[in-house]
C-alpha cells in the first residue's frame, strides 16, 4: 500500500490480487488451524464416530473437526469471520470484472455469491448440536448454490486461458470427488465398514480445499485491478468505469454452451419456461395417476371390473386425423389444456367411480392437447424443441416430486390434505401455467409444413413413440423403480432408493442434454445398441452391474425422446400419436399380464415374461430410430429460413434442468436414513411383530393409505412388521413404494422383498433391529400366481433371530399351496436360530397344510392354537418366549386386519396357558389406547382384548 504522488486526491492503492490471497489464506487457516488444534487436543474424540474409533478410524472428518469442541471450533469461527470481508469483496470485484450491458448473468452470479457467503455463516455459527435442522438447511443451501456459482464463473471467465484451465480443473475435480465421497459414506453408514469414514474424511477435506482453490483462481484476473482510495470533496463522485474484458466465450459464441449464457437472459423468459415445464409436469402427473385410479376397481372386484377400459383414454390423438377438428383443437389449444385439469380436480370428488371417470377425461384431453401442441409447432423447430423439452422435463419434475414425497405425487387424485396431498396448490399453479404457456402456437390452426422434406414411415414412428412412452412411464416415472429391479436383499450389494434415486434423476437429465445438444449421436444406431445392452443388463443381472445397465437405459431413453418426438411431429398426428399411444397401451397391458396372468384372458401366455416386454419395448424404439434414420438432418442455414427467433431459448430449459437436478441432490441428502433405530421396549428384550396385507396402499375410498398405516403401526408399537401385497412398482399401481415412507417415518430398516421383475404381488419386511442378512424366495407355483417370501436374519439385542415373511398362493390352486407349504416348512426347520413366521397361508386352523406349517415338519408353533377364526394371516414361532397376541381391526385402510405378537428373546418357549394382563410386566403389555372403542376406528377385536401367555 503506497501513496500516489502523481495524483493528489489518491490517498492509497491496493492491487486487487491481495483480496484473493487474503481470502484464500484466511479460509485455509480456518480449516487447517481447526484441524491442527483438534488433532493436538482431542485426537481420539474427533476420529470417533457412532460405530468405530481409533485405530479403525484415524483421520477426522471436517464436521467432527470444526464442530462443537473448544477451542478448535473457536479457531475455525474466528478465521471464517475474518474471511467474510475478503469474501464479499471478491464477489463484488468479480461482478465489476464481468458485468456487461444487457446481460443478467453477472448479476445472477453475484447474487449467488452473496447468498453462498451468508449460508456459509449459517452453518458455521449454527452447529448441528445447536440446531440440527437449520445447520443442515444452511449447509445444503451452500452446496446447492455452489453449482450455479462454479458454472457461472466459468461461463463469465474473461479471456485468460490459464485461469479458465484451473477453474475447469478445480471444479471438475470437485464434482468428480462427490461420487467416491457418497460411496464411502454409504459404506460407513449403511454397511458399517471399519475405516470407511476415514477415507470419506479425506474426500471431504479434498472438497474443502478445492472449493477454496476455485475462488483463489481470481488472482489471475484481479492482478490487473487496482483499488484506489481518494480524498474527494463535494457530493458528486462521477461515473467513471473501469475497463474490463468484454468478450466472454468469444471463441464459442455459436456453441450450445455459449448460446445458453449469451446476453439477453431475462427473468420473463425464465418464468415462461417454468410455466411450460410445469405444464409438462401436469401431463405426467395426470397420466401416471390413471393406472393407480383404475387399479382400485379390479382390486376390490377381485377380477375384471369394466373400468379397465379407461386405460384407452390415451388414444384421443386419433381425433387429430380429422382435418377440421384438428385445426379447431389447435386454434383453441389453451381450452383443451385447461379441460385436461379435470384430472387434477378429481380429488374433490369423494366417490371412487366418479373420480376415476374424471381422471380418464383428464388423460383424454391431456394426450390430445400435447399431441396437437407438438404438431402445431412443427413449422418452427426451435419452438417445437421448447415444447419437447417442457414435456421431457415435466417427466423429470414428476419423478423428483415423487422422490420428495416418498413415491407419491402430491397432486394425484388419490391424495388429499389428510394424507399429504398438495392438490389445491398444484391445481392453482396448473391453471396459471397453462394460461401463460399456451397462448399461441406456431401454426395458430393452419397446417404449416415442417421445414424440409419429410421422410420415414409414420407407422414405424408410432411404434417408436409407443416404446418411448412406455419406457418413460414404466421405468423413469419413479426414481426407485429400476433400483428395485436389481435389489436382492441384505447385505446391501447395490443401490438403494435413497440416495441413489438422485443418481437415476441425474442420468435422466444427462440423457436429455445429450438428446438436445448432440441429436446426431442420440439418433445413431450405436446409441441404440448401447441402450439395448443397458436394457438387457437391467433385465438379466442384479446389484451394481444391473444398476449400471439401468442408468445406461435411462440416459438413452431421455436422449432419444427429443429425436422421436420431433420426427413424429412431422407426420400426421392422428397416425403417429394415436397409434403411438395405442402401442403404449398394449405394452402397459402386457407388463400387467406378466404378473396378473391368473385374472386376465390369455394371461398364462405372458406369465413371468418381463423379458418379452422389455424386448418389445426396445424393438418398438428401434422401429422409430429406423424411421428417423430415413429423415435427412436439416442444416442450420436451411433451418433459419423456416424459423423465427425462439421465444423460449434453450438456455432457460437448461437452467430449469440444473435447478431440478440440484433439488434432487438436496432431497437425497435430506432423506438419507439415520440408521439409528431402537425398539420400543429394549428393557424387556422383547420383539413386537405383526403381519398385515396392505392391499397395495389404497384404502376403501381410493385414497393413498400410507399415513393411516403409519399411525396404526405406531400405536401398536411394532418392532417388526411383514407387509403383503406391497409391490407397487408398476404402472397400474403408480410406480410407488409404501415401505420408503413407513421405514423413514417409523425409523426402521426395510427389505422391499422380491422386485417388480420377479412377478409377484410383493412381500416386504420392516424392522427396528438391524437386518443382518436376507434372502428372497419364489416358492413353487406351477399353476397359480407366484408366492413371494423373505427369509431374513435380524440382530435383536445381540441374538440372531430369523424372520420369514410369506404370501401363499390362491385358494383356487391347492397343489401350489401344498408345494409351497413343504418348501417353507423345510426352510423353517433348517434354521437353528429362533424364528418368527409372518404369513398369509390360506388355510383353516388344524386342517390340511396347517400341519405342515405347524409341528414337526417345520419345528414351528402357532402363536394361538385356540384361535379358530382365521383363514389367511398366521404368526408362527420357535426358540423364544411368546408373551402376547392381538388382532387389530383395519377400519377402512384395507380389507385385512393387523395381527400382532409379542416375543422375548433368550427365554424358553413357555406354555399355552393364558394369564391376566395384571400378571404381565408393563413393558410386555400391548398399548391400552386400542382397547374398547379404540382410536381412529382401530381397536382390539375378535377377543376384544390382547391375550397374554405364561
């Protein structure tokens, strides 16, 4: 710092590079200083975690170092406070350096920089001990804001190759290290691998160093700046400007990335894009709600009900074959979109039959509206691309909404306020979004031709659309669907729904970018071959290898969507979209028949042939790719002759995509399980276990029943629960998963059971005790539906206990049930450990197969041999003391009661003598609130009170 002798009003100057150096030095002093002090004073305490300490874990994590211990926390907070000044100065100087006329991006990046600085202070001074929720909110906000900050700084980097190179190196390394960071955190948290947290800590510290280093690169630009301090008299300070570099991405102004961050960015354009994407979200919300709404009726009729015909409401685009009607619909496209909102408003109707008809009409109008919209925009490729992006991002937004709401879409008609629905808000936003995004189309009712000649087959294109829609709906409408395809139980050897659902969503976003930025690659046969290999790997393999196939398929399906949809818009919409949705419906029915073969005509032909369905899906997409290959690409110069400037540039949609992906990552972080679960009465070493057939989580009035189920399971204080009819990962069940909500809300480990590609109606296990190992079985079923079973070993108070969850075959197939009883009896007899069977057996007490399940053949005892009023649900046990048994009424949640048993480990089995409740210790009694009239319609029934045994 020195005086300026040549200019009398300049008191001092400072080269701006020292702002960067000060920020870097102080930030590193904060972290490294806390690390040195922590290792010196509290080494063994800060390397200790919930599972291991020294010597298994020997290097502390960032959070453990800067957390709650004095004086390292004070050292960190002191230097972070000193860093705040240079930090805000750095953000301000970066804005001065990069600002340009008519460009909003520098202001946006500066705002993100200020927001990051404030959130850094939030998680620094509010520790997880002070307030865990707010600490996490500030931390997640900081990490999410890092994404636009890094990409924005790269986009705005002045012409300095060295600085740009280092920014790319540091940011690329930062994002690359997130993958192993998450991997080793899961190894620690889920698999409890000794030493994994130490490796995780190294990656965590690396991210800190890279984050600070990224901002340190500003020294290359700031060295050309001087900060002047003037002694000025008067009020006027002038309007002088510093010279700055003004050629951001000068060499790449015509590239896709350059176009995204070019001048002209406006919040109005972004708002239009958000409305467009929300309109796409509404389409996928309505479409995905149809299957689960229709499914309610065959479920309660136990066979074909007639309402199934509503699945054909998607073929409404056939109407566009009629010229005058097509032009009328296009001219009044806003009204058509608004009429489709009956699918969202259906939640206001209490009667299930009327509600499903309302949903069907919504699907009819929604399919018609979107097909007409694509066709109407075909004359303007940029406008058509915008609609396709909105449609595809709508699917991604729908999947993210389900990721946030435990696989339920909050605006479905099976949701309402009582079970967590956001229907009113969703409907209001839909009206506003449609009003803003559907004001006009490129053709305005006139059949304008697409630019250039149209080649290819409309019929083959319709097959491609059918395969595409089916792939998007059946595999990508929920982030956990393909994860359960490769799930095989404990120990965990592959992805889990949380957090890896976010990885599926990231793959979808990457595929969509590829389809827009490199359509030539997406439409190639090489990409189709890679996508087909991914589908084959997903179908035939398990664990991580199968999931890699799933991610490959997700990328391919999303990348081919823009190509197929834009090509389909060139042909007659009645033929392409009408037949396309018809092919989609056929594939939907086929993928239902593979499991529902006992209830549909010709079902045995499709029995257990998911591989046929996947093959048909890929062949259909291949037909579409063949048709596209006959269409010559349009050169950019030729395209300009047919295109007016786009009103919704690509950059806005990519911004929305970035926000959605950041939101997915944040949701994954917030939902990550704690794995810190305790049983209700550990002082008694008891296990309260139950069995419940949950009827696919639809109650008697066609509302989603997860929350009502949660309340009852909590009231009964269940430590272990077997759920049957629990596989909802199909289009007809909404691609849902009840176990996610129950496990996270109740604090339980969960085994989803045999996946949707195992062709069963599902069996799941939830346990407050760690699940050490689990095996999935498909029991002999030569004629009827497949019988799923889970054989799991839990660690109950240090004692290994086997738990079997089993759903037997139907009453109409006695030979199946006989073979299944022999198979399961053999499995139960073979285990030397204490065991519990939670089952649906379809037998009468003391008759027929009952003696296979109970007695010498299995080694199991009936929880209450005197209970003659049973037909389906049974609880059996061996090797532990049974102390209580209760039957709890279902009210209107499902069609089957909840049966519950209490057991004590490390005690002999005891007798069948029933004793009064007064002789039972308090911790071994069932909750009293279900006695008498009970609560919320649930009470102890049949015996009117629990039974207790000596």
